């Protein structure tokens, strides 16, 4: 199958998995109700923050296997990353289990068992990140598409069981843990040849993980701190409404992530700047289409998603789509930076996150709209900063090329 067709296949698979992820939200938001759904989302957000290394394992393992990172000995640095992934996952589980009573009180959960189950989910999530990296690095996009779909389908199946049985937050996390284990086993089967042949770790893997972790951690924090502040400062009802409305924005990120991932193996090739600009344009275009669809009837869409209890948050959903577009464009720039193993834009993102946290903690946290607007401004700073950076880099390359051509002509 041609590379373009495989890229389209991956995009369709990731799009379908994101739609299924949205279905999980719809299935759980109704039976849990705004108050409990807000607690579920807050704890899930904590889990997303701890699962950051899973995404880094995917990018780092893919880069090392692709052989296009521009470093000497890249082929010999190939690794499955499974050893460090198991170690990191186990460490996150131990920490989460230790502080589970605190998390239970902080997020107003019915039992500290829910955070323990969430911590256990992090182990299969870490190794699944390695499997995704192996498949991406080997350019096995059909298998990678299948893994994304199986991960999404198992979560939907778990959500259906929970909704049909009237489960609470603790039982929901138990079901999601089961789904995560099934997905990890499927990934292991897909990667069974590489698991036997590749070393479990690699030279300088820890240092590379730390550098890439910082950039990805910045992006994950950028797209998740809003939910934590909403749960803390808003009423339980409003925090649940914000959690559902913000899912509309995250859907833009989920639906366009395949574009950002496809940029990773291309960043060290000729024409990388043009590929990056095209990718950002595609992401922006998809986001504008999503905005148009939601704008038809914001109240209708959020009622379909969560039921009549969420009707009042329709306008907020539209605002969150705008936020999601800015997040999605920033995602392309940050993923491209991870693929080149640099960190300037990641550092800018951390500075923006600190500014957002200060603004939300001290001033603008009285309504869901205030929280969304503060985060939108921060995301726009990152998106515009990435555009400025790549434009300046491209101009510098052109000037250096022209100087080299002049020098050659002078010598001639």
C-alpha cells in the first residue's frame, strides 16, 4: 500500500478511535451525572498527566527505529523500551497508591480505591506506548491503526458495561483497567517479533526520555490544567459541565493527532519546514470544520453528549472548540520539536503554563468561561510562538544556503 494511503488509513483509524473515545464520555456522563462525572474527569486528568511518559516512549522508540534522527549509531540505538516502561509504570502506581487517600479527598471521590485502580492502569499504558512506537518506527501503519482501534473499542465496551450496570466511579476505573490490559496484550502480539529481537533499553535512553518528557509534559499540562482548576474552584455541577464541554475542545486534538504523529519521522528530511507548515494548515482546517459543525447548535450537541443536565453549557462547548483548535496547532509544533530532540518551544510552553496557573489561581476562576478564556490565550501564545520559530528557522536556512552558493561561486 502506498505511503500516502497508509497515512490516510492511520488518520481514519485515529479519527475513529477518537470518536469512540468521545462515545465513552457520552456513555459515562449520563449515568454518573455532572457532580460524579466531574470527579471522574478530574481523576482521569491526573492519570493523563502521569501517563505522559507513555507518549514519550512512543516518539522516542519510533525515532530510534526509523533511523532518521540524524545521529551516528542510530540503528544500534534501536530499542523496544519495555524495560524502562515497566519501571516507570510501576513507579507511578506505587506513588498513586500511596497518595490515594489524599486524591480521594481532593477530587471528592467515594473511595480511595479509585485512585489505586487508576495507578494500576498506568502500567499497561506505558508498555502500550512502546508498542505504538515500535509500529510507528517500523512504518507498520496498518498494525498501528489496528492497535489504536482495539484500544478505543475495549474502552467503549467497558463504558457500555458500566452504563448498563449503573456502576459508580470506582467500578468504572476497574473496568477501564481491564480494557487497558487487553489493549496491551494485543499490542504485545503485534510486536512479538521486535520484542524478541530488540534490546529492552538503549544507550542514553534515559537522557533522551527526560528531554522529550519535558516537551510532551508541557503539552499535556497545557491541555489538562483547566479541568483541575475547574474542579477545585467551581461548584460540582459547573465542574462537571466544564468537563463535558472541554471534551469538545479535546476532540479537536484527538482528531488531528495523527497529523502531528506523521510529522515525527519527517522532521530530519529535506523539506521538513514545508511539511510542518502543511501539517499545521491541515490541523487548523479540520478544527475550523469542527467549529462550524458545533456552531450549528451548541446546545443541541452538548445535550446529545450528556443529556438535559448539561444544556446550559452549550455556549461553553463552542468556546472550548476554539480552545481545541489552538491546542491542536500547538500540538503539531511541539511534536515536531520532540522529533528534533530540542526544547525551546517546550520551555516557552512551561512559562505559559505557569502564567495560566497564576492567573487562574489568583483572579479568573469565577466561571467556566473565565477558565476557558485564560487557557485559550495561553494556547494562542504557544501556537503563534511555534509559527514564529519555524519561520525564523526557515529564513535562516535560506540565508545560509545563499551564502554557501555565493562562496562557491567566488571560489570558482
